[in-house]
C-alpha cells in the first residue's frame, strides 16, 4: 500500500484537484492543490517537475476563481523555473507561457497577452505540429485575445480553423470542441452575424447540457450567451425562456 507521501499518491491527489476544477468545484480544487504543493515541496523540492506542475495547476485554479493577480505571480515564477530546469522548448514550459498569457488577458493586459500567444503558437507549431492539443489551445486562446481586442475578423478566421480541427481530432462533444464552438459564436455575434451566432449557441447548449449537465459553469455560460444573442436579435420571449430555471 502506498503512503501519503509516495509520488504516485501525490499525483493522484493532484489529478483529483484537477477534476474538481473541471466540474467547477474551485474551492475544493484550490484546497487540494495547495496541500499537494506543500507536500511536493517537502518531499521533492521546489524545482522538481512534479512540484512545478502543481504550482502551475494551482495558478490556473486561482485564475478561474478570479484571483488573477495571484495567478500571474505564480505563473511568472513557474515560468522562470521551468525555463531554467526544462528549457524554453519543453512542452511544460510552453504550457506555462500559454497559461501566463491567459492570465494577462484576464487581467486586461491584452497587448502583452497577444504577444505571448503569438510567440507560443509559433513555437508550438514548430515543435509539436498544428494538430497537437497544445497548438490547438494556443490557437484558440490567440483568437480569444484578438476578439477581445476588437480584431474580430482575425478571431473568426482562427476560431473556424480550430473548430474544424477539434471536430476532426477530438469529436463533436469534447469539451475543447464545445468551448471553441461557443467562442466562435461569440465572435459571430460581435461581428453582427447574430443569426449564425444563435444557431451555434443553441447547438452548443444542447451538447453541453448532455455532456456536462445543466448546472456546470460552461453550460451556464452558453445559456447566458444565447440569451444575450436573443436580446440582440429582438427575440425577447426566447431570452426569457433561455434564462428561466431548468
């Protein structure tokens, strides 16, 4: 039987925290990540790759929970150490660079986020290829930053390419595919292509309800986005129906 400090046990606990984050149980995720980080630091040391992974995961949970400045601080520290320990081109270093750009975007530092996204995407394509999950994620995130910066046409071009590749590689109901479809609908709506946005939102909502459940944060996000699109289109009755209790 493995002890509490065995590396495999620590990995399992880290994975559990990741699962809590995926289903929206952020408080529990942060608690477990912080406990695992303390134990990995004690057992493995600050610069062990597993410790750096937990620090990166914890920063991601901070960001999703709205603790963006804390997330940026941790990501910046992890990036320095991953570059020193693993090198600039290691997949884990690329992941942290991408995650840091996401946090910059969440903090409203769009130009900095776009610069990092573009650098990460170029490196992911060169090192991993266009179809690697890291590359797909970098493309999706870059499109999101373009959209937020008002570069909606560029965002739509990138989202449409990512969506095509996600469907082919991951399937229609994979969470990454659903996220990309939702994001594409956002860009359509902001470009004035409201009817197209509504069609996509309605499809995503059906799939997210089936895959994630009615109360998952991603499902609620799509319901809200659809209601906004109905309002823009003047479909008030549809908006009320979308926002009514399920």
